[in-house]
C-alpha cells in the first residue's frame, strides 16, 4: 500500500487512470506535504484548438477530481478542496494553470469505497462495436439519479433514426475537424500509430484503441485531402462506421455550463455517471468532439431538441451499450504527473 506517511505516490498511481480527451493526461499534482497538494492543468497538454476545447479543460479537471475522491476513499482518505475557478489562458507564459489545493483527511475504508475504486480502475472507453441490446431501464434510471444529483439531466434515445443521425454527425465531425488546420495539428500530436509507440509514450490515442491497423491510420491521417475523394473517402467513412455497429442507444447530459465552476461540476458528474454504468457492465464511448465542433454541436442540439436555455448546455454526448473489452489505453508513469515541491 506504499508509505503510510506519504500517501501521494500510491494515490497518484491509481488516480492517473482518469480519462482525458485524446488521453493527453493534462493534470499535474505538486504535494506540499503528506496531506496537501496543489493541482494544475498543464496548458501544453490541453486541446484549445476547438471552440469548446477550453471549457473541456475544466471538464477534464472535474473528471480528475471525481477520480481523486474515488481513489482516495479506496486508500482511506476523504478529500477537501479549495478551487480557484479562474479561466484558462492558453497564451499564458506560465504553462501550469493553477486549479487549487486538495487535502487528504484520514478515515476508514468501507467495502463500498473498495468496490468503487475497483470500478474506477476497470472503466474504459469502448470504441468496439456494441451488441445491439438495450441497457435496462433500471440502470438508466440509476444513472439519471446520479446526473440529477449533479444538477444535470441525463437524456437518452433508442429511436433508430435519431441514433443513425447522431452517429452520422459524430462521423462527419471527424471529417470536418480534419479540414481545420489547428484541430488537425492537435489530433496528429496525440495519435500513436504503433503499439510500441503507444506503450512507450504512455499517452495519446492509439490505432489499437481506435480499432484500426496503424499503417491504415497513418496513411489516412497523412492524406487528409483524400477523405474528400469519392472512393477513398467513402472507404474511410465505411471503415469508421463499421466500428459503430450495434449501437442501439445514445445518451447525453444537459446542465449548467457557463463558467469554470459549472464545467468542473459537469466533469465530476460525467465520471460518476460513467462509473455507475461501468458498475452495471455497460460500455461507454464519449462523442466529445461533437460538442467541441460548433456546427456538429448545433446539428446535435436540433436532432434531439436539447434544452440550452438559461446557461445550460447539452455538453456531452456518448454511445453506451454492451461490448467486448476494448484494448487498454496506456498511461504515463505516476512520476510524470507528480511535481517536486516549488523552489
Ligand atoms: C471529456 C472527455 C471527452 C472525450 N471525447 C472523446 C471523443 O470525442 N472521442 C473519443 O473517441 N473519445 C473521447 N474521450 C475518451 C478519451 O479519448 C479516453 O478517455 C482516453 O483515450 C483514455 O482511454 P480510456 O477511457 O479507455 O481510459 C473523451 C474523454 C473525456 C474525459
């Protein structure tokens, strides 16, 4: 279980499994003593090219914090937080955006804490085909309860035409993102074309996780002009849509989304919901790029008639269902997330 006087190493070793867009793992932690640490968002590992890329930085921080609470509980600690909630400035000379300070408070571990930690460590993104079965209503209701506790509404559709339309919007987002030079550059930074590269670097989106042979992914990504060509473009589209076989249901979250505090709460709620579905054997695949790409977002909002009044937003869309276990997305070692004390 590690050094009882310095729990950070053991906690970070589990907490680094939090999910992040493009698996960029942007959160850094600087322990000040055995109970307290500062947390930062490393702007060099952010994805600001898209319009909602910056809010998603805070969403990712919220996902991390929920993961930290889950891990710390499994290791026998509550976490208290003092957060800063300032906007991220990706042009800042200081590349570490301060998120705040977290403190560990010792407490007994319950069986529920242990099982939640196990679920956290088991959670994955599944980009595999799903098996076309519906998730039971009781599971959806319990996920909806989790969402409403975080002031979000979990909505779902199993209407075949709507599901088809949303899957099409997600696929065309990829095509449209590739035409945007800044977004294209960002994606290329995070693609890992061989298993070896994915394992050694311990981050990014591997061809394996995207269910594509590395050489095919490399060719397709290095010739983005071909994506618009009739035959090859059609082939790439068909290959991508093939991984979406058996998708019966999509879900999304609507909730307050008008500043860093909202984005962080949204991220926490999303991970809680993801863990609840994982606990019940349900796979999930976020379609975050549908949100960060403005035209895809508005197509999604009108397809589902989402409520975006009063500072609320339909801020996350995902497919969910049942699939076989996906390939593991690697993480950088704990040491890459831990920073030494400030000098
Ligand atoms: C806020 C958020 C948005 C995401 N958006 C997408 C997305 O648009 N497409 C996608 O394939 N994966 C998306 N993901 C999944 C990440 O790529 C994934 O969590 C990461 O690669 C690590 O893999 P794992 O979840 O299997 O551990 C998103 C994850 C988060 C937390």
